[in-house]
């Protein structure tokens, strides 16, 4: 999951059902203040995200999709052209991009690949470039990086009057941070060449995230754009656009057992990632903390296996035709 958003440092608004200023239990005259809940900064997010990757099958899920479905998807690209144009939107540090490039190379040996990347984070761009420099098998691939957000790229292209078309565009786990999701999908779909394909990877509505967000997102600090989006929201946009698409569902799990061990630092990072909140266990009102931990154990969120609690992290891979 190449998810590394710039998280805003916005303060958490007061909640209707929980006061941020609570009465101390033994002395009604003494008040104490719970520290404000706030969303994760970019650096804090990276640390919490690492905890997620270390305990989830997110990357294995992507690998399964790459192995089972991507060769066929890639085989249909290019329509016999000598150069295949690829655009990665929100590519992060590039690991998933290069895996797809290699599948494309295998499907079209000898064909040139023109790979453009949109990624706003300068550290990620630098890491991606280093990955390319270390790869001996990318001689027929050219790379252009745009250190921009997707909306900045769109605006820049429109100002230039540029109409470059792509055979393959991918948006992996990045729509959570987009201001205008319908128009972003519409714009990048319009950038497809004939017989081109747009791949959108997003959390499934069968995932525990979908259940959690429906019930609790109003209690949590907003992400940098405040979007909690799952696959049904994307397919609703695609239906309105009247375009053809296919959805592949792949199971993925995340062992969150440590979330329920008092004082466990790994569990603390997991709860921060689950809620997008810095030190959630230390700053959330006790009632909210308890309800959220109870919700995580419900069947719509998690299952139990060998005494461990496995949160559903199912992904939807949505392939959209031009």
C-alpha cells in the first residue's frame, strides 16, 4: 500500500456526546482537560503505516492480483504500438509501479515504455528515483516525475493545453486524499487512449474499514481532505460516467491483536493508523476508546484465528475501460 499522505495538524472539534473537559472522579470541584485529539503528521503517519504493513497482508494481496490478473490486463494494452504510455497517480516510492512495469515488459517484450509519475512528496520522489537507478532491467523504460498533487497536475496540463493520452493509468490507494473524487476520476479517465485502461485500487466495502468509517468517522479527526472512501463510492462515479469497468475483490487481513493489550507500543501505533489520530489511546475520551475497541471485535470488522484478532483489509481492484 503506497499510502503516505500529508496529514494536516488540525485540532479535533468538540464532540456532542463526549465533553473534552471531564470532572475528576473523586472531586467534583476539580477539572482536568484531556489533550486534544489531532490527526497524524506526515512523519507520524509513516511510523504508524509501517506498523500496519508489518502486521498485514496488504502487499501479499497486491502480489496475488499482480500474479493472477495483471498479465491479462497488460496484454491488452498498446494495441500494437511501439511505445506504451503509462501514468502513475500518487505513486509513492514506486515499488508497486515497478512491479507493474515489469509485468508490462513481459507482456510486450522490446516495446518502449514511457512512464510518467505524479507524486507530491519530495522524499518519495527521491526514493523512487533511487529504486530506478538500482534496477538493471529498465533500459527500455523512460521516466518523468511530476512533483505535484493530482489536482495540480490536472490544472497544469489544462493551462498548457496538453492532451497527452495514456495506455495505462493507475491510482493505487490514493483517492482518500483527493479533494474532488468524481472529477478526478473523470479527468484521468479522459486521459486514456483508445483501448487504454485505468486501474483504481481502493479499500473494499467488505472490509472492516467500511464498517468502522460508517459508524465512527464523525468522532475522529479528519484526514487531510476528510475522505473515507471505499469501492462502492468509486463504482457509483463510474456508473454516472457510463463507462465499462470490472471489479476484482481480493482478501487481505491485518493482525490487530496488540490493539487490545494495555500499554503495548505496537498496539498504540495500530490504533493511531486505524483512527488517523496521534496517540489515540492517550487522547480519546474513554467512552469513545472503549466503543471503538468493541467495534473492532465485531464480525463485520474482524475475525478470530488461533486466538488472534484479524481485521478485514480487503481490497477492490477496479479496472476501467477507455
